C-alpha cells in the first residue's frame, strides 16, 4: 500500500473567485483513477466540516516530495 493525495479544489461560498486546493493524504492500494472515483464520501465529509467552502472539482495525485 502506498500513499495517495486527494486534491480537492474548493471555493469560498461568500467569494466564489477565492479558490484553493486542499490535500488529503491516505493509504491506498489503488490507482489514481480508482482513488478519484471513490472520493465523493471524503469530499462530502470535508465540505460538511468546512461549510463556508464548496468543492468545485477533485483528483488524485501521488504525494509531492517536500523540499527543504
């Protein structure tokens, strides 16, 4: 099992032009495509915890290496 990142692009409800990416990491043994298809419950949970934001799209990526 490796790590994948679910990248959710969210925009502020009060200002729809204010958008940002939120990255959620989790252990998964699936492809990026399967990850994205399985994402709706995770997106819904994030939105329920952040009611001032709306999700506009999402996709999965392999985690980025942090540079020092």
